[in-house]
């Protein structure tokens, strides 16, 4: 049944993959979108709309919803999300390597992507629609089961999808454009996902609104994932069919363990994996408690964030459009270290100044609670603009560095294992919404939110939370940057790897 579906769709969509689509976007964006952008890259980027939207939605709302709305302990909610990562640690490499070794008529990736769409969309919805009981153990079990199923389903779709893009584009600079294109779609998806939610949401604690918000996100996820996958259904069969380099082995667990062992011994891969771990946990801390900060520190209502959203997201969008051009011909590692250090200084600056006002009696930051267009609202939006631009520049290049290890691994082992090499990136990306949220849950509980039933106690709790956030970031970010200094794969070395493997791009 799946083969007949793919046969029909691959024939229908063969033409949409041929040629360029950049001419339509190059002039309106003043050349920031390359006129030579291929249709394949465009359709590959489409699923990023839903993937980024759902990840941001869950990282912002899931912990707050189960803790403040349903009443589950913040520590137990964080533990449930951590358990999902344990399952990821097992399922991610298995699914990645399975897709690397799949020998179906329609390629290694597309069948997996098709199978992942429905379950991940359904589980996203079920997380906010179901409430099997009010007892702590029931809420904990419900959250644990559904988030595990969601993460595994997301892996089935996302890991093969990203590996497909990396296989299509192997050039050192072209991959910057690939990741930048993905990021453009992701930022658009975040705005499309969260914009209507923030505009229509009456308040952070309006329980009846969350299921409707989850329905919107689930539909957006399913639509974008299905559209992109169907349009790409012919890409492996017709565009990569002749490339059998490193794809001869069949799937086996012993071979999986052998390749994982080789990857662990690869200094560049381990360098990136460790750096991603530090940055991702730190990112989880920043996103997992964002509703707490918006509600109790900045005192911004959902609609305030809606009007500030275009400004806050605009920095990342602009950065995504210019990064691939700016970085062309430059060493990715050096650019990453510079942008990472700037982000380390700038990211906690706003909440740090507010903490100084609170504890030391300064008046550096305008008062909170004045709403849209207030001085603090402008500061929040400007901070988001600059921080988003720096972080987008940073993450595009780091992910591109991860992709370049694929050919280094193939040159060392003779095995083309895009999925397995890149699975570290996928795993730690989900750590942003999982392990980081575990620590965020513990921090929220330590700060006193579980027992804060007055505005005075909530104010005390939020500034305790700010203090520990800044302290933890001051440890995690430098450790991540220190790891990146050990990365040594340059453009010349990457070109040498491509040449030795017989690739032309």
C-alpha cells in the first residue's frame, strides 16, 4: 500500500523537483535568497515550518500547562520529559542507522518520513486534550507516555529528513545555505504557529484554550510534514539512485555498534556532540521557563507577545537570510566561537539588569506590567531581535559543521551513514525541550513556584529563578565554547574528503 502511494506521488512530483525556485524570491529579498536556490532545497525546507512550531510550542507551554494548569509537580513534569530523552537515546541511533541501510525502491528516507507524520501530529494534540485523572501519578504517567511516543515519532520523521538534505548538498558553503533555508522556514513556522495562539489566548492560565492551541499546532505540523514529504517523494528514486557510494551494507545491530564506536573515536564529532549538550541544556533552561518569566517578571500578556513577535523573530529571520552569504569562504569554527561568545554576554543581559534592580535597588530597567508599546515591551522586543540574530547565525554554522563530519566519517569507514552521524544533532536538539526542561522544572520548584500562592511570593520566586538561570548559563555556555575550540575540520579538508570519495559537489 505504501509503495503504491509513493509510486503515484513520485511520478506526480518529479517535475516540481527540477530547476530553480530562487528567482521568485531573490528580487523581493534584495538578493538575500539566492536566485539559484533549487526546488529540491525549497521543498526540503517546508517541513521545518511544523517541526519548529511544535518544538517551540511544547518547550514554551508544556511544562507550564502540566504544572500551573493541571497541577502536576514541576519536578515530576521535568522528570517525564527527561524519561523521553532516555528513550530517544536508544531509538535515535537505531532509527537513524536503519534509515541509512534501508534499501526500498523509493529510497532510504522517504518511507520513514511518511510513517512518522500521523503519530507525531496525534501525540502533540493528545498531550493537551487528554486528562485521564487529577492524581499526580496519573498526570505523570499520561505526560510520560505521550511525550515518549511523540519524540520517537518525531525521530522517525526528522532524522531521515535532515539526512536527506545533507546527502543532496555536500559542498562546504552550500550546506550553510541548506541550513539557513531550513532556519528561514523554521522562523516562519514559529511565527505562524505561535502568532495566532498569542493573539487569541485570554491569559496564561486559561485552561480551555490549550487544547485548541494544540489542535492548531498539530494541523500545522501534519500539513507541512506531509506537503514537504510528498513533494520530495521522487528525490531519492530519481536524483540519488545512481549514488551507491558507501550504501552497500544491510542493517545489523553489530554494524551499528561498530559505527557508533568509530563515531565516538572521531574527535570532531565528539567535540560537536559535547558542545551541543551544553548549549542544548542551557537552551532548555531558557525556553522551559519562558512563560514564568513573561508572566511574573516582564508581566507581558500573550497578546503583548503577539505584537512584539515580528520584532523579536525578525532578527533571526534576517540573520538566516544573510548567514550563508557572510560565511561563504570563511572558517565556520572561528565564526561560531565569536558569535557564541557575543551571545554569552548578551543573552542574559536583560534579566540580569532586572535582577540588579530588584536586589540592589537600582532603576536601570523600566517597570513591568505596562503592556504593549511600554518601554519594557520595547526593550524585550529589541533584546529578542538581537539575541535571535546572534543565535541563528551561531546555530546555522554549528549544524553545518555537524553535516561536514558525514564525509569525514565515510572517508574513514567507507560507510555512508548520514543519519547516524547527524543523530547527535537531532538528539541534542530535543534536549532543548527535554533535559533542559528537567532542570528548569527543578529550578522552578526550588524557586518556590509550587507553593507561591500570592503575588509577593511569586515575585520572590521569579527573581530566585533568574539568579539560578544566570549562574547556570555562566557555567554551561563557556564549557560549550571550550569544546568547540577542539573542532578542526576545515574547508580544505572537507573538499579533500569529497574528492577522495568521488563526489563532484
